[in-house]
């Protein structure tokens, strides 16, 4: 990491704690011979570096820290950057098995401050302690109240507002699944029972905890993707009730509790759109929004339009206009595509982010943020989200979408090479694997977990060998290094992952051609044994990365997946040895005809995003 000497000659008192943290961890040395820094609040963000001095005028304190990052690029410069958005930042998912350690969360906050981002949203479904509810976040790595208070104070020192993001309707399956939980709380497996007084006692405790823990009055209350709202226990008790009526009833009660604690909630908007969709989808709304749906929303509660998929500016144009019909304040959430497997879709992230933010700017949306989800086991480490956050920051401050500019800014703000992040898409982007929908192909996941003796994707891959592609990636990631232990662990993981995927792809070519009493079968047996060892090697580096960044809870899922894959390759080695010795005539599961799984008639691919759908046609 590049070191820059600085001397805070005259800065406001409320910047000093954050400056000392940045200096200690992010490559700035405080000394009298360093660049003389003066700073003061003002109406605009202006930075001037000249003659061994840095003069900063800032609207928000996070902008002061962004100004420091320019010293990593040059000492003499001048700029007047007026951000497009009033608030910009990230929502970090700490609920899908991986819970960031407080140390890693602080690292993310420092990098965000150097980018000039002023908002961090901490998404916790049940991964925070809730007094009186011992099973809430039990064995899931939940944060204590004191840990959250410390993180909140740390974020504030960097000019970042830490906003709690909880769930007050759906997405509570892990909290509700314990047999000790009162069944009266459940409508369905992951949705609370609307109208049940015990539910509002629970939500009161949630909101009181947030109010007592965080400095901000803002809170995100979720209420998204409640697919089966009113169709479980509620239906048996009360009959069928329109979803929009239940939403209005429930939101009114939640808002009332929020007001009690002087909290200002925001919520996702999708449930209002799903109620008028013929397919239950968020994005296929016909025509305009009916008045009864508009009336179901609360004009005092901002709606958050989330969209991670669309690349066409015209789609965002229409959907932003549809949202304005609600007369509620509007925020936008994009995505950095960390949820499709062990490697993120960086190229997809850029293709969807730039048109989305452009439309947000045109329509005067004041709050935007990037979501970093961890669906299906949090296989992508959240450190990779930093590249997407840089995209959000650079659009905000400079509207510059040049990749060379982005790379320079990324290295200045994180100390890491942008190429190590930008090329992560190559783990999924294989020659000829074009997507058939707005979802990118996640080849790294389904190739990692595909069973060696029952290859579900055989007809989709159709004999193509991608081993050379992954061997090239292995060499590429072997060249990346960092003096920051967590980033070094990240690069070593991707180096080994590429090595494993290369060997797996080679196996896919050799194994089907193995015959009884053939040397190919003996070769395949040796190859399978080697791949089993590579799985164990991959598990070791993955565990080290997990331990560097996350609490230990949740890695048991990764362990089971990789250990299971290693075990299946050991079984494959034994079966191939039996075939080579002539003890069996064939391996039926390997040789039987295969049908297309993730490709359509034109050969375009869909993703396969769940581990249990990658490994067997039987139910897991």
C-alpha cells in the first residue's frame, strides 16, 4: 500500500478521530514534514493540492476523507466536485451465514470513507441480539448491542451514517424456524402473522433495540418478498385477504411503533408491485398503478426501488415514473452481484449500475445505495463489493465511467489493484455461455458443485473444455498479492479456486470416454483422486479467508459442500478403478443420456444459483 505523509495543520475537531483511524490503517503517516492539511465545512466540495498543502472544503465529513485519497494519486491537483446524490453508500448483508467481524466492517467503512460514501446499511435479519429472545440469531454470529454501538461510533467518526436494516414482515425463516418459537408469530415459514398482537410486541422490541443502539433515526424495515403473505396460518384463521390490505394494516402498526421511538422507517417497494402483477413478479407491471395500491402505501415512509437486473435505460425511466405515483419519497438500491456463487458478476454490475444511476440523477432521487447480498451461503466474500462501491462513488462525484479512471480511484481508496476485482467475472464468463435472461450465468458455482458421476450440466456444456480458461485465471491470480492479510487471503482463494475448476473441467472431458479395462479409466481414477485433494486445498484457503473476514458461524455450510464434493470424487476414483480392472461394465450414472438443464433451444444459459440444485436430480 502506498504511504503518504500528512500533517493536519488545521482541521475541525470532529474529523480528528476518523483521520487518526485512516492514518493508522490506510497508508497515511502523520508527521510534521507531511503534506499540510487544512479543512473547513462549506457549501461545496472543493479540493486543492499545491505546494505541499491540501486545502479541503466539504459539505459532508465523508468528503474530507475522499479528498485525502487523491493524495495517493498526486500531490498537486485541483477539483470542484459536486455530488449528484445527497446520500450514497452500501447495504452489507450480514444475515446469509456470513457475519462480518467488527474488524472487517471497520475496514469496509474506512475504504468507503476514502471513496466519499456517507451511508452504510447493516442488513441483519436475526443476527443481532434481541433481549428476551435467546433463539434470535442463536449460533448465527449475531452482533451484541455494544458491538453495534461501537461500529456506529466508528462509522460516525468517518462521516458515515450507519443505518440498521431489519425485517418486520418476511425473510425471518431463520428466526422463526426453532420449535421453541411461539407458533402464533408465524403466518408462513418466513412471514410474521399480520394482526397478531404478539407480533407487534416483538416488533416493538426490535425497534426499541435499534433506537437505543444507533445514533441515526433512519431505519430500513424491509417488508419485501413476502411471497405467501396471508396464505398460511392467517388464511386458516381469517380467510383470504388481499395482500395490499394486509400490507396497509401491518405497515400502519409498524409505523406507529417506529414513531414511538422517533424512528423514520424506509421500506422496499416490491410488494406493492407484485400485488398487481399477473405473475407475482416485481417488474412486469401492466399499465399504471391502481389507486387502491397507491392508497395502501404510507406517504411518510420512503419507498426503496431495488433493481439489480436491467441494462436498458428505458426500463429504469418507466419504473421510476411508476414509483412516483405513490407520492412517497423515493430511494434507489442497485446491486453489486455478490450472490451468484463463489465469484461475483462484476461486468453485470457495471452494465446495470450506470444506466440506473443516470436515471436516478435525471429524476432527482437523492438517496442511492449498493446492495451486497450473500444468497445461498455467502460464497462470495464481501470484500469484493468494494469494486462496485467505487463505481457508485465515481458516478456520484465525477460521472466518469472510464475504467482506467475507476481503476486509479480504486487503488487510491483501497490500496488494491482493480484488475484483481474486475476480472472476477471471468470465473463465470466462459466462451459460448451467453445468458438467456437478465440473470448472468454463474458457471463457477455449477461447475464447482456438479457431481462427477452424475453431471447435471453435461448436455448444456456439450463437451466443451474450459480447463484452459481456468488455468489462465490461476496464473493471473497467482500474480496478485497484498500486504493486507484479508486481501492476500482473497487472492489465494481465487488462485486455488481457478486451479480446482480447471481440473474439474478436464475431468468432464476425460471421464465419459472411460471404458472397461481401459487406461483412460485408470487415468480418470488418478485425476479424481487429485481433484479430491484440490477440494480439500480449496476448503483450507476458503476457511482462512472466512476467518480473516467473517465470524466462524456459517462456514460449516461451505465445509459440508466442499467436503461432500471431495467425497464424491473419492467415490468417482474408486468407481473408475473398478472400471479399469473390469469389475464393472460401465458407470451407469455417467454414461446415461443427459438432457439440457440450464440452456434453452438456442443454447443460451440461465444461472443455477442454489447449491442443492447443482448436485443431484434427487431432493437434498
